[in-house]
């Protein structure tokens, strides 16, 4: 059996083989196939010709059956038409799946160039990986390994001296490097992590069973079944997969990575797509699983209007949980966390918010949010995280809008070990000062 090859090995052209494509030649072939499929899908003349042949087939089948059985009833007539239309839909689905596979294979080849480009940019900044590690680095950066790879180990392979504060600072604020790493991450998310979700036939919305399996039910009591928001459920799975397809095909999408999640943010689509990261720390993994299913409890306690709509997706073959979530334009919003609340109270931050809070209806919006946060803690012993970049305010047409974009919460049972809950509660108390007009 042939051993599995890395992306770089797969793209190499053997010295004495004219039959094997180089990476460039393979890319050209894939692009041609993609264009052929797009042409097939978009050409209206061919669509009309195909539909005409379907209609002729319908008439022929109907005549054959009527010759044997006599005139057909309306029900039988409808069944024949439905089967023919189903054939047409099946062919369209096959074309879409073929297009998906080609786009993903194309991205895999592009990822190799992106990895080499990043290493070149790093060397220009003074980061020169040890010679013996370069091939391993290319393998990691040009494969799906980068998705879950330990950042500390990656720094070691790059040969970055963390004691060199000037170098570390220069690298961390270098927008070009951040952009290039984001492109690599996006490429791998598209070609690897989201591949199974898009191509899998067993994709479903997660439900009550997954809520129970997550361990969330052992921490809190939630009697409902509305794990996902109906606004997304009502789209149906095939439409959700089409949204995912559009996000993956958006070359202007932005990739991001946190401790627990990888995320793709589409420029065009009003959604973001999140996927679980595989992490080695078992306790962190367990927390992430149950925290994901805290969402309906947080939504119901705080209020639906304060959280982006979302749905959790599952696939046995993909072996990850995914989240499709409404996109919020965070660049136009201000972060509300411990430090920024202090600045808000001082009047040196978020002037548009301070101005909006002179209006009673906006004060009531803030009161409602604060009451919801307190309800969540009183009823479920969960405190929202106001330490991280999770809470955002915005003023639109004079109206205050509040969004809690992350559902990670501090659990009261660990209150004695950490002061996170106390810090977040202190921040909420400071928000009450805004409602009461206690601004210096």
C-alpha cells in the first residue's frame, strides 16, 4: 500500500516521469475543470436545452404508461414529473460536489506557495529557522497540521528567541506577517478542516442529544429543546451548506484562531463559520464542549437580542462540531471590558455611547442587559466573561445595541480558585453607573 504523502511530497514531480503533473501543471488542470463546471452550471442555453429534454422524456414516459394502463390520474402524473425533476436536482448536486472537491484540491496546492511565502517574509524580519527544521516547518505550514499545532512548538521550530523582546515585538505588530499567517490558516481551514463538513452527507443540526453528551446538563438545568436559533434552523441543511460553500469560496474571507476555535469570517456573507480545535488538554476540551451548549441558557436568560443568532452543526464523519453564527461588524463597535469600562466612566472612551445613554430608551436597553446577566448568575451560576474581547456596544441611528459575541462563561463552582467572576461582576457594577448617570 502506498504511504500517505505530505502536501509538499504530493506536489513534487519525479525526475524521470513525464506523466506526473508538477504542482503548477496540476493547478492549471484543476482550474480548467473548475471553469468547465462553472460554464456548465451558468450557461442558460444549456440549462434550457436540458430542461427541454426532461420535458420530452416526461411526455414519452407518460405515453408509454397510458398505452399500458390507460389515462393516468393527476397523482400518477405528478409522480412522473417529480421523478424527472429529482433527476435534474441530483445532477446539479453532483456538479456542486465535484466543484467543491476541485476547489478544495486547488486550495491545497496554493497552500504550499503560501507557506514558502511566509517563511521568506519571516527571514526578512530576522527570523531564520534552523536549517534542519525548515522541511518540517514547510510540512506543518502547508498541511492541516497548522490548524491544531501547538504555538509554542511552532515558535521553537522557527528559531524565535522569546527573550529577544525587540524581535518578538517587531514580529507581533508586523501586519504583513499577520496577514500571511492568516492566509495560510484560511487556506488550511478551507482545504482541510471544513472539507468534511462541506462534502459530508450526514451533516445535521445538533440537538438535545448533543446537549446531554456535552456535560452541560450536569452543570445547569435547561428544560428546553431550542439548542439552535430557529431563524437558522428554518433555512434547512442544504441551504446552510450553500452558505458554507459561499464562505469557503470567498477568497477575501479572513481566518482567525483562538484557544478553542478556528473561524472563517466572510467578507460577503452575513455569517461566520467556527470549528472546534483539537487540543491535548482534556479539561479544556471538556469545558469547551459544555460551554458551547451553554448558549441556549445564556440566550434565554440574558435575551435573544443581545446575542448573534447561531446554530451548531454536527457530522459523524467530520468528527468536529461547527457553529454557523451571524456576523457582527466588530470594527464599528467598542469593546466593553474591565479597562474600557473605566475609560467609559472617565468619559475618555466611547463618546457615542455616552451620548446615546442620555436617552431613556438606551438606558433601558442597558438595564435589560445587566438584569439578564444577573439572572444568568442567579439562576445558573454562570458569569459572562467581561475580561476578554467578548462584549461590544454600538450606536445605530441613535439606538444603543449590545452584543455578547462569545458564550464562554466562568462557572461558579471554581469561584474559590480564581477571581474571574469577581472581576466580571465588578465590571457589571460599573455598567450600572452608566445607567445611573454616575459618569465623571
